[in-house]
C-alpha cells in the first residue's frame, strides 16, 4: 500500500536511488496504490552524471511493497521494501536492468518488458 509522500527504492539502473510518491495515474481520488499501479514520483536521490537527476518528476510502476498482497489462489506475497521501476514513453522501463525479485502480477498487468528483464519472478 503506497500512499502519497511514501519513499520508495528504485529497482532499475536508471540513475535514481530514492523516489517519493506524489500522485497516482488513473486512480481517481484513491488513497493508495498497490503492485502494478503507475504512480507519479519525485526523485529524491540520484547518482551523478546519469539520465535521471534529483528533482525530476517521473512516472514509475510499483514492483515491491511491504504490505502483504493477496493473490487469486489465496496465498500472500510480501517484500522487505517498497520499490518501483521508472517508466519512459509508452510505459517502457528507462533502465536496461532490473534488480531484485519481481512478482508475477507485473507481467499480468501488461509490463512484459519489466518481467523479461527481471532476474527472478516470484
């Protein structure tokens, strides 16, 4: 459950390290977002001389959350951190590597490129 002002780690090599959620895309007046939802973020920490800089406003998709997420088969999945992948035009990831485990729900929601770049699908 990601709310506004939540700090997230970045799970790709785009150059950003920390993001702060500032809004949701196509969620109306919702209070939170879950895995697979697109959010609008502000970059709070970034590596020098990379394509994403501190202060940029970017779109990102949530790929990990601390709150347990219930799957359709009744099982739950939970991670140790909140993480997101930064998106470019056409909802494609900017980075060309994805770090850490990625849930299968990402592929089911239409982000096949992220699922293909992931090291491990859970």
